[in-house]
């Protein structure tokens, strides 16, 4: 066989490629028409997980919005410091924050729900907050997968999806996690499909995850709202952590060291909410979600 010749595509592969390209074209044209009719907002498109949409140019999307022609689209892009050829996948958090303030982009309310990522040191009360939001119909609280064993009273599919190491590795390889991290000797991950589904149904999604997972979401989704829950004082956190049962002194020290590391990450978050009272934190979370960049 002559190695200089390009590989010959079989008719099956060729027709598969043609079908894929035509599907991508029709998805993109559907997006443009949704924007024109006001069925979806610009920010709904930014979080659309389909690759055909992620590859669309920002300029093309802006131009499709009612009341925005080429000139206005270019002016919006320059205010947000977005280069003319930028694609949706390349938009950053800073740019999204500026775009959220554009009156022409605020006209259509987003159909998709927000993504709220909540982190903070152990013992700060994150699980109480998450449990309260589970009872709030506006929110959908994600159920993570983990390789750790269930604790007393925990059930599969409710508190976590308890997976074997092999199954967890398979799901990482298949790209099924929005983020995942190792924590205290076990692995934890957020199932991507369920989060996307809930957001597309218009529900605000809450992830209660540790800090390195929050960092991953920050990178992959510029629209995510990152919230750090802080204790009123270090002493209060220490009392709560130390008061937790029958730890050995070494284990207690390890908890405190970890909490100190976690506290040091607070400034990486968009908002820091001090947990004086759970009701107050809940009210603040609800207001953040209703006006993410106010
Ligand atoms: P626990 O084992 O006590 O339920 O959780 C330990 C830590 O794992 C907590 O800080 C919790 O927020 C975090 N965690 C739970 N689910 C996830 C997840 O899906 N991803 C990440 N990155 N952390 C998680």
C-alpha cells in the first residue's frame, strides 16, 4: 500500500461523518432561532453541553439576539473584552460577569437553572444547609457518587451513589463526572448528566462539594456561582470539630489542620456567607441565585 496516500474512508464512516455534520448544523440553527424568538437566553446557550454549540462563535450568538445586529454585537464584545473570533467554550468568568450586566442580554430570562457550588470547612454546617435546600422546590440538590462505605442511616441513591473503585474509575474514563476529587482516602464525584438535566428543566442546582472539586467547576463552567460557607469565628469551628465524638488527639489535630487549609481557600470563591444562622444563609443563597451578578 502506498503510505503517501490519505487513508481511504469507508462508505460507512463517510456517511456517519456526513450525518454528524448535518446534526450539528441543525442544532446550531435551532439555537439561533431559539435566541431570535426569546425561547432561550444567551446564558442558556453558554451552558449547553453539546459540542456543536460549544464551538459556535460568541459573535454569531449575540447577532441572533432580538435587537442586536452586527454593530451592537461587536460593541458588546469589546466592552466584555472578548476577541472577535472567540467561541462559546472559550468564554471566561470575568467576561460572563460583564455580559450579565448588558441590558440587551438581560431581556430574556434564562430558562435554565443556575449552578451553585457550596464548599467550606468540615463542621461548618454545609450538610444542614443542603438538607434544607432539598426541601425547597426551587432547588435540586445533586447526589454525588463516592467510593467510601455508607455510614449508619445513609442509603444508596439518597445520600450518595455508593460505587466500587472499579465502577468509579469507569465513570471517570467515560467522562461521566462534572468534577471529582479524592478526600480522606475515598473518591467523590458529581454525576454530570443529572446536573445538566435538572438545569435544563429550569431548576437551580446545588453541589455540596470539597474545595478542589469547586475549583474544577470554576474552570469548566464560567456561569457557576461559587459560595464559601464560613464559621462566625475560628473558635466556633474548632469547638464543633473537637466536640465531634470520640476522636484520638491525632485525628482531632488532622481535622483542624484540614479545616485551616480549607479556610485559606475562601478568597477563591465568588461569595462568602457566614453561617451565624442557617435560615439567614438560606435566604442569602436564594437571593444570590435570583440575581447572580447583581
Ligand atoms: P462525607 O464523606 O463526610 O460525606 O464528605 C466528605 C467531603 O466530600 C465533604 O467535604 C463533601 O463536601 C465532599 N463531597 C461530597 N460529594 C462530593 C463530590 O461529588 N465531589 C467533591 N469534590 N467533593 C464531594
